[in-house]
């Protein structure tokens, strides 16, 4: 798309080429995750992007003044696409660390990612994978941290809510776009 010449504020415009990875911003699940970032991210937040794909959610978090982004994806192609998209948007790739591997099964990777704790986690991935990661989210989130889940097909909504509430997270908002669902959770103070 062309940027209109009369665009008043281009600071939040994202230039994205997903290559063969996921994430242009056009899919309903990505739009829902973006809404969550716009609403819940605070300046200076530390963000974890699980399933970073093209890097679109990481880019948006940084455009909305996140301090730093850590990402994890299982697809080797994502690292190159993400770095390229950072450069297309004049964002220093040094503002993020991106790992390839399965955080569920790779204990070393999980320990590396969990060396930090996060104000916001974005997980725009399939519902069954979110459910499989349920035990990881409370370990990764700071107190009062926000988990933005998306990529949930409507008939899996209650399964996701139940599994994350079972590990101590509280659903605070649910958004819908067509058959897709995003549920935002908060880590409660102990």
C-alpha cells in the first residue's frame, strides 16, 4: 500500500515483507494482537513475542515505545525476515533478541528466555500451542504483567481461558474478529 501524501503521523506506519513467514498485519488474529498491544503496552515495557514470524508484533511494540523485545519461533526463516523488516522500519535490530527453537521442549532455550521477565507477552499462535505453553506464561510474566493471546479459533476460546486460568492468570478482555479470538490475561499479584 502507498502511504497517503497527506498522512499526518507516519510514526506508527510499518513496512513489512513477511517473505515466507507469517505476519503482514492483514490477518484477523494479527489485527487483534495489535489492538492488545496498542491498549496494554506501556512505554519502557519489556516484551516477549512468541511465534514472532515476520516480526510484525515486535515492530509494533517497539513503535509503541517498548524498551526491548525478545522473540522465539520454530521457523528458521523468521530470523532473516524479522531482521530485514527491522531495517525497513529504521529500527535497530539490537533492540531485540530472537531465538529459533521450541520453548516447550527445549529446556536450554526456555531457560535462556526466562532469564528475563516480561511486562507483556504476545502469543499469536494456535490455541493448542498456547495451551501447551500454559505453565511457561506465569514464569515469564512480571507481577501485573499482560499476556495477549491470539490466533484462537472461536470454538477453542473456552479451552484457552480454562488452561490459563488454571495456572493463575485472569482473563481481563476478549476480542473477536470473524471466527478469530484474542484473550488478554493478567498475572495477579501474589
